[in-house]
C-alpha cells in the first residue's frame, strides 16, 4: 500500500473582472516559491483571470522561474476561470479533501486574493488564512480601505506586492489566532451605531437585521 502523502495548498485568485498581473508575477518569484517550500507547501494554484494577456503572462512567468521551480517542492498550476466557481480551490487551501477515497493528507494552507469583497467573504466564511492584496492600479481606494480595516480587526493579512513573503509569514502565524466570521456586530449581535467601514461591509453583505 502506497504511503499517504501530505498536501498543503496556496490558492491565489485575481478575480474575474480586473487585470492584476503583478500579483501573479509576485507569486512566481524565486523568493516567494522558496518561502512556500520553507513552510511545507506542496501546491500553488493561480487563477490568473480571463483578461486577454492573462494566460500569456502566467506562462511567461512560469518560464522565467522554471529553473527555481525544479529545485522546489511546490507544484504550480494555473487557470483563467472556472465556471463552477472557486469554492473547490478554497476548500483545498483549507485542507478539505474533495474525495473521501483520496490517500492524500491535506494540511491547511492559505488563500491570496485581490481585495474583492465577494472573494474575501467566501474565504472568511471558510475560516482559511487569507492574504488580501489591493490592486494599486484601480482608480478608487476602496480595496485598500477594505484590506486595512479587516487587517486591523485581525481577520486578514494586508499583503503588498513587494512584500508577499512577509505576508505569508504573517498568515502562517494567523492560523494560531483565527477569528470567527461573521463578526460579533452582525445580525442580532450587531452593536448599535457601529460606523465606519465595518458597518458598511456588514450592510453590503447582508449582515444587518
């Protein structure tokens, strides 16, 4: 009987609507791949989006890091979009097996995401360590505000393109102090007159009575 293998996944998503190729590049640097190896990751899955140059950019980045990846234990694969959604990939990052017959032992990993509210909410509900990287090319600063507010409350790690390794280190520590979602101020537990971005997010996500 073959021994049970251990699988630990980092899932990165850029979303479906806006291009965020620099985040794909940051995840495929030799430093970040080395950091994944250091923390025992076996897989890096990248959803690079459906923009015209998304696949080309991913494949070019893979070629540029080929020599480093050959030295790494991390298996890298990517895709543009999945009509079935991202739930299966997030569950894999959480360490939930898709098949009861699988002999793989899954360990909880991490999700790295653009600061889209829907993607963030999906990861928070699953309670998987989450690194949120705002897209600096967008015209407004709503992504930055959301990342900062959730990081301040301890729900996510606010990641930056030039410091993704540091964000991974922080996310590894985060799993030791995970917080429950939805927050205590949601629904019937909502504190009266809670304002700011936390209140706005509750309202947008339907956590108000």
